């Protein structure tokens, strides 16, 4: 009695077998389904870009109507007279001094002179203790002037539009 054993041969790595090589999608030899899906993705991206561009243009961009922009921003106040304040001397850091006087640009609605105490208080608070480098450079003066103008607009409830330095002497 002889026993006969049959060993199945294992497929080699990379070899194709009949059942495992069946394509998942029927396709032609030139890869038509892959091309169709790429075209669809490109088409969807183009449509999305065009839609977002049109939305920007018509809602907030240059194509937005002028009436919408005018309704969102209040008109700028009309400038009136410039009220000049007396010069004051301030102590800077390092034993230095600053003599400063201001011109307050008022709105046209203001008929009388305004009380200068708020402007003087905000000026003293902003400039006192600064270094000579802070107040003597052009960039420093511009930044301090913008900060002072914002503080004065708030302090005078919109009656002051801008501020001008009429005297600015450091020692």
C-alpha cells in the first residue's frame, strides 16, 4: 500500500492567478473610467472655484452695489474749526522734558469751544514717562499721535475728529 500525497504548488510572488486578477471595474485598455473620474473631479473643482469667486464679487467685492457699502458705513463727520490749546511741559524718562501744544479738529456741529481738560489729561497720561527716543523719532510721534487722536475721539464722544501738534519741543 502506497500512500500518495499531492502538494499544491504555491504561486510565485507577483504571479497572476485566475480569480485574483479579475478587474474590479470593467475598463477598456486605455483606462477610460479613471479618466472619467479625474475629469469629474476637475470639473467639480472648477465649479466650486467659480461659485466662490462669484460670491465674493457680488457680496463683498467690487461688484457689490454702492448702496450696500453706503448703508454699512456712516458718513464722515464734516470738519469744523481747530481749537488750539495752551502749551504744557511734561516730564519724560531720564530727566528730559517735552513741551507740547495741541490743535483739536472739531466737527462742524460743535459751535462753542470744548473743555480742554480731557485733552490735557489724555496727553499727560500718554506722553509722561516716555523715553526721548519714543517721542523724537518720526515713527514714534506718528504712533503716539494716532493713539492720542483715538483717545480724544472717545473722550469727547466724536466731537474731536483729529489732533495736531502745534508745538513739540524736547529737551
